[in-house]
C-alpha cells in the first residue's frame, strides 16, 4: 500500500532567506572601483555641490550583489559613467548640512559598495548613446594606492 502526501501550503516564504537583502526597484547593488574622475564636468549652477566638487566618474563594476525589479542590466567588468549625487568629495557639514550619512570621498582606485540606477536624462542628443548611471550614497570598501 502506497501513501501520497499533498500539501497546499505556499513555499514562497521558504524560498527567501531571512537575511537576504531587499533590493530597491530600479537599482542594482554593486561593488565598484573608480577608474577615473572627470574634474572638468563641473556644474555651472553655483548653488550645486557639483560646482564645488567633481560628481562624475568612470566606474568598473567588480561585482553585482543583486538587483531590484526593473533595474538596469549591468555586468561584472562593465565600465560605466556615473554621476555621484553627493559628489566624489567628502560630504562635509558645510557642503551638505542636512545629510545624515557622511561619506569619506572617493578617489581613483577606491573600491565601494553602492546602489546604482540608470540616470534619467532629458538630453536626447543622437551623438550620446552611452547609458549613464547615478549613485546617491556609498560605503567605502577599500582604497588601493
């Protein structure tokens, strides 16, 4: 005599690890490395932090930790152009008086963890086909000299 057991309970919760991070829709969490910093691309708006510190860098993607729904397709070893919303410099109280999370600044060869998203732009110039990305906050992992 054989026995057949059937369960109607959901396995959805069993498939998600308790300690797995939640990935924000439209973003990927990456480990990246600063390849170069564009110090010529400063904002003309004197009230913008990007008029005082560089905001644009070329970043090599060292690792993709995970992505939320609708996130950009980014691969390991991709090199992308990124705008750092709070600049590549140290986030001082003078520059960002209301920012709670302070960041130490990034330099060429800095390795960091961050959420990256596609930069929405209104510039539809035909000659600029390159995707650009944006990072708000980051965590410095290491600085290679």
